[in-house]
């Protein structure tokens, strides 16, 4: 069994809120329908993004309440980019955008070669002025870590201010691989499962997230 590098584990935030764990368990069930899987993923993403955005910078904004003028705190959602790793990452977008609707959206098209398990890029589109933006990569699974590392490498070429990685599930192999390639990227996840099977799937996992989101099983 693969063990997690202690330094890599310190770079992972496990979101263990009871509501997150409850919804994740319902998603794992093999009898969960496509519609319920999507709904739960949407709800989970909306809950998890709160933790991801915990350290976002705030700025003062003068407003007027019904009683008087005051100064409040706001974030600049337009400086945030959600980068979806196609195709499964798109299942997370609605949930995170419901919380931060002003965020921009980018897409990284990657598929995993079934023989080598290495990531192959086929599409890349990001907003302009990336050097002014913070990026949150969204992908339900951090499995082998190869696609995640490839996505981060591609995004770093755009020179964003920061990059974080948000996933539902990960495992020791994925955590170690991403940390080895990009020790500056924090991972936010709802669960760290025991490891990968011979086909590179997380065990016990929840199956192929893309197939379950889009009903292509």
C-alpha cells in the first residue's frame, strides 16, 4: 500500500464537515441515479468552495444600509478563475459558481491514455489577464495525479497569482504525484481513499465521475 509523503499530506485540506461527508456517501452508492449524482455534486461543490475561499483577500466597500452609511468587506470575484478539467470538472462548476457567481471560467481538456495513464491535452482556454487572477482547478478525482500535474503545469505558463486544486476524492498516489511536481499547490478534498486499482481508479471511490455525471456508463 502506498503511503502519503508527510510533507504532501500537510499540503492537503480535508473538508470533513458532516454535511459534506453525508452527501459524499450518498454519491458513492452505486444505485445513485444520474440526476441525484449531479444534484449531490452541485450541493457538495457549493459547500466545499467555502473552505477553498477562506483566505481570499477582502477589500473595504462603503455602503449605505437602511439606517446609515458603513464600511463592509467584499471579495473581488472577478479576479477568481475556476479552471475545469474536462469533462468531469464541469460537474463542479454550477455548484462553485452559485457561491461565487462573479468568477471567470476556464477549461483544460485532458484525457488519460488508457495504456500509459499519462495525461494528453486536447483543449485549453483561459480568461485574459491571468497574471491578475487566482485559480481554483476543479476536477472530481485526483487519482494518479498525472492529469492534475499536467493541468497545473499548463496553467502556470499563464502566470496566475495562485493555484489551488479542488476535488471530491483523492488517494496517496495522487497526493504524492501532485506534490512532487507542484509543492506550492494546495489540495482541498472531501476524502482520502486507500489507493488505486490496476486501472488507475480510486478505491473504494465512486466509479468514473464523468460517466456518472453525464449518464454515459
